[in-house]
C-alpha cells in the first residue's frame, strides 16, 4: 500500500523494517537514527556519504545507491561520486578524508585497526566525539550492508533511489 501511495516500489530495506520487525527489531532502527540523525559534528549528508562508502567497501550496491542518493541532497553529486571512487583524491577536506580513512580500515581490515589510526584522524582535525560518531556510522552500516547483501535486496533505479531519498532524509531510520 505504501508503494502504491508513494508511486514507486518501497525499497527492500524499508520493507524489512516495516514488515518484518522481528528480523531487524526496533533497536536497529533506533541505533541507525541516533547514528545518522542524532547530534553530531558531521552533517546528515556527510554521514550518509560515510554510509555509502562503507557500503562500497562491502560491495553492497543497494546501500551505495540508497545512501548516495540521500548524501547528494546536501553534497554536490560530483563530490559524492569522487568520494565513492577514491576518497583519497576527492575534493574534500582533510578532516572528512581522515574519518573515511579510519572507516575504511575499520571496514576492510578491522583486525588491523589501531590506536594509531584514531590518532591520525585526530591529528587531521577530527575530534574524539566526531570519531566516535563516524565509528557508529561505520558499525551500523557494516551490519546493514551485510544483511542487505545476504537478503539480496533489489537495486532500484536511480530515479527510485532519488524518490526514496526524500523520504529517508525526512523520516530518518525509525
């Protein structure tokens, strides 16, 4: 019914959250809401781009598309795409680049994540609180991307991602 009212197929992530609460539970939504929309030194688009980057490192096309679509509501599309291609050369500030470097290590080589990685981010201007916020985004999306892949979420069209982004930006994760 929601899909008919919205005029597009509700993305699988929303379908699981709305219709199979026993699977994801309200706690996951509350955690995502706090990480993605709670008070932070990171903007909502920055956190959404962090989520898309984690999704990219985890080879989750559904989450890359969904969170890139929300990120570009406040970040230039070319910048978002540059970050997703290679954040090391993207036209972003050192602070955001350092947070992404930390998240990449956390996502792709968690056993190798060291205090030195945190120190490098802090030395680049990331506060301890901002690093905790970025790590929360990374943690939740390391879970979500894996269940999205395990459940083989259908990847909507770019237009459907754009339409759904408005709802996700407005409603959040709960």
